[in-house]
């Protein structure tokens, strides 16, 4: 009996990889830690500085429109969204978080580009701190690995 086919991506980047990061400034005390984790992981996995572009936007609500423009350029192999939406800080949490995730999901599907979701959506600042480099890990670093794995998967699946 023949073996079944498995296609899966490595986590190490090839030298030509281009990654676009879009980071919200809102709750920057959290987002900067996500960005540190993301950049550290990309570099450790072999992404060169020439392969990284960082775009800063005001908040999570603005991340999709910048990501859309980047996806339209066709220059990036993957995009990584970084932000922090904290319920305690806003009555419109659901609108900001919801429109961010919906927009990013659509960009990924429409443009066929991996969009890693490193946007924290938490009830409290404490929960956000946990996920930005303390006991809950670093979601920015996780998003970086997701982007690299998906770049490799899509390359193997072909154009
Ligand atoms: N933006 C965030 O990234 N996180 C939040 O928690 C947040 N809160 O609390 O409101 C937030 N609001 C700003 C929003 O993303 C837009 O920048 C703003 O509404 C202007 O369009």
C-alpha cells in the first residue's frame, strides 16, 4: 500500500523570506513586548533584517487597512498583526476586536497570504501581560512561528 501524502511546513525561514508586521500603538506597553518576541523569533529562525518591514498604526482597528495595502503589493510572503485589545479599557472592545479579526481573516483569504494573528484580546491588563512574555508565553513570538510555518506550507502547495 502506498504512503499517504503529508505536506507540512518547517519553522526555519529561507533566505529570501519577506515578512510584513503591522503593529498597533494602542496599549503600547503590551504591544512592544509582542513586537520584541516576534522580531527575536523571526531572527532566530533565519529571517534577515532586509526581510522584515514594520508598519505602525494607531490601534487594532487600523491594522486591517494597512495589512490590506501590504497584501495588495504582493511583496510579502506573510503578514503578522500585533496589537492588544483589552476589554477593561473600552466599552467598544467587541467592535474593535471583531473588526480587526474579521478584516485580517478576509485579507488572508482574498490575497492568499498567511496573516498571523498576534492581536491579544483579553478581559484585563493582567491577562495581556501574561501573554506578552510572561507565564502565558509571548503571542508575538507564536505569531512569528505561525507565519513562517504557513509560508513553508503554501510554498509546498504551489502557486
Ligand atoms: N485599540 C487597540 O488596539 N486596543 C484597545 O484596547 C483599544 N481600546 O481600548 O479602545 C483600541 N482603540 C483604538 C482603536 O483601535 C482605533 O485606533 C480608534 O478607534 C481610532 O480609529
